[in-house]
């Protein structure tokens, strides 16, 4: 390091403290990167890689981005999961002795973004801290730095449940201690989370107000760790952070990550986008903060009946007051993101246009307050009372700021005339001075008779009088002082012009500085109102989501569900809300679903593509919508309040963990069986299809019996195993239903209608025919099916029209050879008892020791290869 130049040594010292981040090192008008940072950034950002001398033997790799456009590059890196440390010059280069002092002023990470194109306005950007207490419990706290929301809980569960909480939350970054198990850190990174280390958990005085409502030590430790990380990396005031709220996962309907994915609540399985999800269907919100709250309500439906019914009453009120609701929707359109505006005020990166947005938003509040109060409902009046117009802020911003200020806060033209006397004096001097300049120009033209004489200005020479060479003889001798000579003209100044120039230029410089100072004062005043603004934002966002529920419910003819304490589930003419919208002009076939304590488990049979999965999903989505407080897509709905929803729908593998489709299926089944209660809803689609017929059927029956006898949860179980339908005679709470289909002219027609009883056949070949598989293949499949249905003991052997001699020899196998069973240890013509060799005994012991269900596919293949080598 001693061989490098002082500047490169400074870079390396700072970089040593931020090894896991790109260091944007400020050099003049550029942020520069060196060494490995330069190599990697040039690839990620697709910018030119250069090099420079640094005092060492070799040139140093280098790349950079312009200071004024760095935000886009930073957004790109952070969106890809990287961290960026912003290193600025912290002293004036003119006053520096030696290398200019530089310091990191902010660390931007996936979980600490405050603005930028990659920050979705309708999605929270959460960062979480996880503390492993070593007693089977985890401290869990999270923050959205852009809104100031803080929450904490204790998770008494496994690491997989912890990850599930992170996934449901959609956290972008996890903060852990350096002692957090490396394998868990690796798992989190592989799942797409940025992992950051923070060992400080001491409670500082600055945390006191934020931790005021936390009584349990574990909560305080976990939240303190997160706060230490935020203050250390952001290096600025975070006055917008709200006091931490305690929550418990059992307060909400628990929908694990897999079920959330299978039900496509917030994104679709295939496209991984919002379109086609429940969130896409429901999002009729008019504000960004309403959109974020809607997503939170979808992720965490309620289980408290009183809270659910409170929302239902407000939705019903808004449906009944159509005109008031339309007025409210129009008013909400003009409300900007109060939560994030408050965050930017505290963070210090708010500009004058942001504050104008704040002012225009607050100006809508009195009208919103009046509209909500006019609905006359008790809960609506309570929300109306909470709506605080913050009139003091509105008045301040109206008096202080121009209506159309520039984006920059350092170039002036921010503050209104009349707001500050000193600023008005400077402006008067500047404006009158320019008027005086124009008057002087007229006077000089009259004095000299030179019509082309003009007074101009440039930054180097200031104000000047310009006269063409042809008219120089007309100037009064001794009055003009030569300042600059041009090719065709001369420039002069006079004592009067010098005096005015000083006054005008000083005034303009002081105007910009004073306007900046006044703007900072306004911003600091607004900062004092942040708690009131955040309270207002919560009320407005709740109103926005409720009007959204009302708009969707009315437009799509949803009904208000009733909650049963008798474990009844009655859905008449139920529809899948998303599929119904996607179909548009096509008619959706509604279906009923009836369950009670004597009818807990429905075994659903029917052909592929007939709608079994859609029916199951629509029951779950109906329950979720109901517990969000929304109306539901049905003609009538009576529902129990579920505590958990589990789904096993669709085929998916988990390549990151090395798990096959069938293993994922079994893990999801295990998760449901281990955690479901009698108050849960379970959806199992085609359990057992990933293995052999008998294995799959055995597993499916065992799972059905276990749920029926031990859990007694409301369960929808679809299957192609018709052999399971007689279970209805043995299991008292199981009933058969099927999706009907009819065969016309050899082709199947799906009716998409759920009926009582079991299906008579699977129609699998008909589905293949609909998929336009070759006719020859379809014909052959029918032949094989006919043979199997007649009870043939062996599959039909294919016979080719032309067989060469070698193939004929192979085809002339005798009956005993066909019936011979392959043996792992070789084929023997006649079974006989023999003493096992030591090699065989060793092989058997090794097979017994294998944990098949714990292996990845690759590990299984490797083990099989080793066993085969032992036999050779």
C-alpha cells in the first residue's frame, strides 16, 4: 500500500471499511471506481473500463460515472442486489493541504432505498433484522425506511418459518449478527436477499422514543440491531421513523409462502408479474400509499371478527353512497404520497416541488373529510375525525413557496415575494439594477448618437458597453475605460456601470444563498409535523383501500359474506375472481361449495382441464377476500374464520435447494399436515402423482385418512385416483364431488360444473386429443387403455411391421423371460437360498444407511454410482 499514491491509499483505506459494497469515490465531477470494483462495475453497468497510474508497478483498473447522472447507475446496482457506498469530498479543495478529505456519507442498499426509479410506489421496501437467541426463538423486526413504518415480533419456530416470514413480507435485505450461522446466511442470499452484518444491539438514548412501547427484551434487542444499522449506514437524521409496533403472526390469517405463490395473490406463477394476480384484480386504489396498504391487507388477512366486520360495514356504506364515493375517488387522485414525502423531509432530500405536492395534497383533506362525514355511518365519522388538514403547513407552504419552483434548491426562484423582507430588498436591487442598466443603455445611445451601442454581460468581464470600431470616434474622450478588444468592436466600462455591477451581482448571489437558507427553514418547520402527517396518511390510505373494495365489489357483483361459528362453509354460485375478469365477455360457470362438521373433506374427481384447480382456488380466494374485509364473488357466502390456509396446487421444483417436483410436493404436504388445525383450510391437488401409481395412491389415501382422523380441517382434495372414491363409505366426513364432462362424437366437452358423487372416468386421452397429439398416437393409446381395462396382466408389446433378424431374435423371448423380474444383484434362473457374500452384505448395509428423502437428485445419482462400482 505504501507504493501507491496518497489518493489511492486514501481510497484503499475507505474501501477496507466497505468490502461488500461498490465504493463511488468522488473525484471532481465523477464518481470513480478502482481495482475489482471497476472490473465488476464496468460489466454490470456496461461502461468503459480504463486504467490509470497509481504509484504501483501496474496500472490500476478504473471506471467512472458522471456525478450528475449517478442516480441511474446506483439504482441499477442496488436493484441487482448490490450495495453502493457514496464517498464525497468533505472539505474545499482550495483549502485542503495534501489530499482532499473524503468520507462515506451514505450506504445505499436494497433495503434502504429512499427514492429512485426502482422504488415501486405501490410496494413497501422492507429491511428486516433477525436475531437468533439460541433457544428456538428469533427476534424479528422490520422497517420501511421510505415511510418510517417499524414493527417487531418474536418467532418461536424453525429457520424455514423465519424465511417464510421474510418472503411474505417481501423484505429486500436481512440484517444479522456476525455469529448468525453461515449456512443460514447462504440460504438467505440464495433466495435473493441482501445480507448485512450488524453486531451492535445496545440501546442508545436516541432510540428511547422508538422503543417506548416494547416491554420484552428480545423485541428491544432485535429492533436496536436494526436501528444501529440504519443510523450507521445512512449517517443522517431519521426523524420520520415511527415508534415500533408489536405484532404477532397469529393475529392474521397465516398464508405461507408456497400457498401465497400457488394462489397467485400478488404475482403470477409463470410471468412473476402483477397482472393476473388477486392484487391486479383488486387494485382500484387512487394513491400510492393506498396501493401499499392493499398489498399488506392481501398478505395478512384478519382473523378477528370484529375488525373484519368493521371493514365490511365501511365497504357497505361506500357502496350505498355511490355519489359520495365517486367524489372521494376524484379527491384521492390529487393526494400524493404523504408517507414518503414525510420520509424525504426527514431524510433531507426533499425539494421545493415535493413540498408543493405536499401542499396540494393537504388542500384536498377538508373536502375528503366532509365527503366521508356526509356518509353518516359511525365508523366513517370516526375516520373523518382523524383526518387532520394540517392547516399550519398548508398556510406556510402557500406563503413561502413559488407555485412552480425549479427542481434544484440552490439556484433560487423558490421563495415568494413578500415572504422575507431581506430577500425582497435584494430582489428589488437586482430587478431595479437591471432596469437601470436598460435605462443607461438608452442614455448612452442618446449621448453618443450610436444606435448600435449596447450594454452586455458575461461571467468573466461582467457588465460592459460595446461599441463598433466604426463608431469609436463618436465617444467622449476620458469618459470610457477600455475593458476588452474584439475584432470588430471595443468594450468599455464607466464608473457608474462598475458601481451598479457590484450591487446587482452581490444581490443575485445573496438571493440564491438566502433562498436556500429560507427553504431549509421551511423544511425544518415541516419536519415538526411529521407525526401528524403520518397519522393523516394512515387514515387516507385506509379510506383509499375501502373505497377500492367498494368499487370492485359493486362493479363485479360481489356479496357481503356472513361468518359462521358453526364450522359451516356455504358458497352459492361462487366464482374465481381473477379468472372471471380475464374471461371478460365469456360467461363464467359458477359453482356451489357446501361443507359443515359432517362434511369436512371433499374428494374431487374429474378430467384434466375441467376446472378442479380453479374451483379449489376460488374457495380459498373467497375466504381470503372475506377476511380482508371485502365482499366476495358469489350469490351467497357463509364462511368460518380460518386461521391458516395451505395449498398444494400445480407442479413446481426448487432447483436452488436441489429438490425435485415430487419432493416439493411432499414438503408442502408435510407443512400443511404438521401445522394445520381444525380451523384451517387445506387445498391438495393431485397429491401422489409424482411417483408410481401404487405409491402415489397409497400416499394419497394415507394423507386423506390422517387429515380426516387427526386434523379435521376443511379440506378440498382433487385426484385422478378413482380407486379412492370408495373412501366415502369408510370416512364419515368425506364426500365425493366431481367436475362434470360429457362425451360427444368421441370428444369430451367440459361443463366446469361441480356435482355430487365421483367421476366415471378421467378422459385423459380426450384431453390429449384436444391438445392435437397425432391421430396415430391417440389411436394407439385407446388400444392400450382398452387392453388395460379388460384386465391384461402385462402392457401390450408393440409389434413393428418389419423386423430384421436381430430384432426377431430379441422378439422371440419365451414366456418365462418376459415374466422374469430384474434383480438388483443379477438375474437368477431359479430363486434359491444362497449365503450372501461379504461384498453383498456390505452393499446392503450401505443401502440401509442412505437417507433417501434428505438427498438432492444429484446426491442420489452419486450414491447409486458408488453402489454400482461396488458390484463390479
